[in-house]
């Protein structure tokens, strides 16, 4: 909430609960940059460039994402773009749906007596390449 309140500009995606935007200060600008499968409102390279440009102009920028930005959220690339320009940033981690949904249902993703590990896997690769070796090693 603090990061939203202090932002001059908020870049947000489609998985964000829109009620969170109510925390924004009067006059804050909103930029939607959400992605749907096979339809991106803004290419990732443009999002990275916009984050950098807005910060370089002295804006306090909040990049608001659904879930955890570092689990399938492209937060790593966004952080790299900012770091490459020497721009300070803070990551406020979220909770990925892979943990949040089972927890909400009362299901632990690990349990000392039953499951000692959990894996998060995406079926989509950067280049949409089917890698059978990957799936076999995971199994």
C-alpha cells in the first residue's frame, strides 16, 4: 500500500486487483501493461524501457503485478533493466498463486510427513519450444 500511495506513476498488469489502485495519491498516473496469452498490450521490452525512462525523469514508479514478480512474472528482467541504468529500486514480493490458492483452500504445498518439496513449472518457454528433455528430467 505504501508503494502505491507514494507513486507518481503506477504500471499495472491484468492480474492486479483493481481495488489496490484506490490507494494511489490524487494525480498519480496509471499505465496498463497487462498481458493475455498471445496478446500483449505492451511488449516486455517497452515496459522495461518505460520503467527506466519514468525513473530517470525523477518519478517514483510502482510496478504493480499480480502474485510474486519473480515467479513467472518477468520481474527479473525488469529489475535487470533498472539495475543496468544504475537506478535504485525495491522489490516488494507478492505471493504466487501456486502457494496462495492451495493455502486459501487449507492445503499445504509441503508437509513434513508427506511432501518435502514443491516445483513451479511453466508449460510455456520464452521461444515456445517444446523441450521433452526438460519434462523427462522433471518427472
